[in-house]
C-alpha cells in the first residue's frame, strides 16, 4: 500500500516548488476574480447610463406658448353669467361648447360630433378639445432634467426673451400620457393605443407559443426515439433559435399576412374590419412573434424536462402509471420552474421586438384602440421607434416616457410570470 501511495504521489510538487505553485494558483484565482467583478461593474454602469439617459429625457422644464390666451376666451363670458372670474377649466360643458363653436369651423364641429356626440362627452373631454383646438398650447423648447436642475437661472433668462412663453416643469409620463391616444402634437400624444396593442400581441403569442413549445419539448424528450428524422428536427430547432428576428418578420409577411389573409383579416368569419382586409392585424403579429420565441421555449423546456431525475419516472411506471400519467403528474410539475423561466425570457424578448412587426406592417400612427385579434395595431416598441425618428426634440422626450412605460409593463408581466412559477413550484413540492 505504501509503494502504491508513493507512486501516486510522485507527480505532485513538494517543498518550495509546491508552495510556489499554490501561490501562483491563488494569484491566478484572484486575478480572474477581479476580471469577473470588473465585467459585472461594466454591465451595471452601462445599465445605469441607460437609465440615466432615459430619466434625463423624461423629466425637465418646458417652454409653452399658447396660440390663444385663455384669458381672452374668458373675457367673452357674460358678466351676469357668474363665470367672469372663473378659470377656463372650471367652465361648464355648455360654455366650453360655445367657445368651440365660436373659434373652430363648422366642418370641424360636425366631425367632432360624428366622432362622439357632445351630449355624451364629459366636461373634461370638452375642455381638452378646447385646449387642443382653440388654445393650442405648443412646447417651443424643452430641457433635460440635468439642465433643469443645474441651469435654472440661464433657462429663466431664455424664457424672458420669448414672448408669451410660460416655463413649467413637466413629467412626460403622466396619467394623460397613459390614457391618451397618439397625436401629431407632442403636447397631447399618449401611449394608450400602443399599450393595448402590445398586450393583445403578447396575449396571442403566449396562447400559441407556450402550449406548442412545451408540447414539442415533451415529445422530443419523452417520446421521440434516436432516429435521423428526430435528430434533424432537433438540429433545426437549435439553428432557428439564432435566426435574426427580421427573418421571422419576412416569414410572417409571406404566411400570415398574404397566404392566410382571409384568416388573419377576419374575412373568413365575416367579422373583419374593412380597413384590415390586408391581414396586417393583431392576429398576424401574435402568430409571427409566436414563431420567433417558439425555438427558445422548446430548448428551455427540454432542458428543464431533462433535469428531472430518471428515478422519478421509473417510480411512477413501477407503480403502474402510464407514461403520460407519469409525465403529467410527476415530470411536468418538477420541470415547471425551468419551463416558466424559459417562457419569461422568451416573452421578454417578444415584448421588445420591433423588426418583425415593421415587416408585417404594424401601424406607426393609429388613434383607434385594438378591440380584437382582427384589429389594426401598434405596439410600444413601434411607437418608440416612430417618435425617435421625428425631428422635433419633444418627440424624443415622449420616446423616453414610452421607454419607462415599456419597462414598467415588462417588469409587471415578468413579476406575474415569476409569481405563477413559484406558486405552482410550491404546489408541485
């Protein structure tokens, strides 16, 4: 035994050489630890720089000029009406309608009446029309949050040189921003339509991609044999996970928009909107995004199923359960946390994708909310892209606000998915 030990131990350094080798390994380990820490810090700094840039554009001072002074509109109020000392926002709906009729064309009044009768509008809605159509406040200059905090005196000096300009601190993310549709004027533009469009597209994507992806993973991992055909399928799935997203957009355009136009436009069921007869609808977008994330879901689900111990399957089969009963009652509950993790990552990618939606024809300017799978649509990434391409600086502020909304929506959906994963994971245990 001693001889065998000596032969086994002769390959190890001894004495000073062994000490030097240990110190060398310790220095190498410490160096790699510094490298990994520096990589982490670089990633954190990049994220902080991104967030700083977004927040810096989403808040700050703006200079507003009104085409018509609200005081001039109030001057027309009859002295005996009791409204002479009131503010424009405090006027009753009837007085606001009179101001509209006196300052806009009859054709515009008829169009507004056709869009929604004034009898059905609230006082707040009519007041917003007066602001947009009569007062017409315009943002003539905007400043970043950093400039607003550090250069306030210089900004006030610039405002003093602007006739009838009013300086106000503005948050581009407000309640009105979330509840207003798109507009050609940055003062009144919002992301309501884009939020509904994103939710509709993601809903269809989840309903299609998740069951199909998990089903394919179960077949490939539990049922499929080691044949050339199954190996070919696995190779193609792995390759599809790395295909650029714009290729999926071209595939969606060829299949869902053109080849399956009667289905995606709703004409096949007689319920489609005539304006969406070309198939560029929420349904086409959701199916395209489902194809995009399907390989990712399949790969992650297979890894999660493969990680379930084989002894768990053998125990179920040994007790007389069928293969499907074993998979449903034991394998899937154990693999669910991994499957949901892959689904969360895939859905996060789908929410932020723009290229496939541009290819299939997502609207860049739309003021009508999508009300079903056969509706026209836009999404938050498309809205951000459209605003950043505009030359006015105010639209870039709107884009920063929309980015914050997109991040909040993404975190909310991810938190919901994580809660569902943890809940079913505990039930499985």
